[in-house]
């Protein structure tokens, strides 16, 4: 397998993806139904931690500015979400060519996402952003990885250390489709959790006015987001690490706690009523 190229070299990265394509037959996928990464990723309830992941992502000023400048998150949140998860599910659950083509589409979009950060920044943060920056890509991947485990254990079942480790090691392979070298990840799930806690406490993350504006747009941008706002707000507020609540101007009010508890109870009941073979997202069930 070829060495992953420099993040700025798009042609070389496309060649890297073609090398991945040649590594397996066309009727295979890069992840198999018996893998822990597949087992967890197939669960629709992971989407309930989506708002948490998004707010953690845009707590990085570079990601917040990129979303503000290049995303139609306010006008078309549903379309944005569908495009995002179509790409993710194509890579995780699709056959070889579906996965590679999805990764190419993501790269094509990311090549256009770069610019300057307009707000004052803490020391050590560059005043520019680029969607192909491995640091930004890894932070996005990390928020999704941690949020997936949070959602799975909250709504479905606890995972033991071995299961978390298997999921984590397979997630390191998933990152390469976005230009994240497996070596960028800490070596183990335990080490990743230590890094995660350090990152949450670091000055690299700061909720800017831009991030707050995006948060408001995600909750109120369209009739659909306004309709879902109580659910999304309750999930985000109760699942976000405490540090970020004040930054976003969020509080764990009584109605939020009660709404969250209702979501958890109802979701757990539905999970137990629906057979596991029928519960997975359609992209996964197609190959199971």
C-alpha cells in the first residue's frame, strides 16, 4: 500500500485512493459485517449524538469558520446531513467502488474549503483554515468516534474494553479515506481517551461568536430544525461536556433534563422492540 501523501497534494491523494481500490476485489468492502466497527456504525441511534458531535467540531475555530463560509447548514440542514451520512455509509457499508467514489467526492468538496479565520484567536491557533488540514480532519473524526460510543452505550448497551478497542482500531482505518494517517491516532482506545480529555481542556477549543451563530442556525434555520429544536437541544445540552455549555449559552434546565430522559426511555424501548437484524441503517442491511 502506498504511503499517504501530503494533505495539500490532491492528485497524490486520489492516486492513494486508487491504490486502496486495487487492494480488494470489487465485490468486497473495506469493512465487513462481522467487524465491531460495522456492528456499532449500523445503529441509527448514533444519529442522536449528532448535535453533540457538531457542536464539539465547531468549538475548533478553524472548523467553525469553514462551516460558516462554505456550508449551507442554515438553509439546507437536512440536505447537508444526508450528503454527509451518505458518504460515511458508502465508505463503511458499501462495496469497493462505492467507498472509493464517496471518498473522492468528499475530497473534491474539501479542496474548495479554505480561507481565513476572522475572529480573535488564542495563542497557537493559525488564523487560516483548510478542510484538508490533518489536524482539523482528525478533530472531526475524533468527535464522531467518541460520540458514537457515547450514543451506543446510552441507548443500546455498555461495551467492554475489548469491544471498544476493536472498534477503535477499525476506526483508525476508516480515517484514511479522508486523508488521516492511522499513525495520527493514539495507539489504543485508552490512549485516545487520555488525548480526548486533554483536548477538551485545551485552548485549541474555544467557542467563538461564529460557533454560536452556527449553533443558533442549526436550531432555528428552517421549519424542520425549529420543529426538532427541543429534541436536538436536549440531546446536545445533556451530552456535551460541561465546559462548552457556557460557551454556547446553554443550560441544563428542568425541561431539558425531562425531555432528555424521555428521549432515552423511549429510544431504549424501541431498540428492544425492533429485532437487531431490522434495526440497522439500510446501507448496512443491504450487505448483511
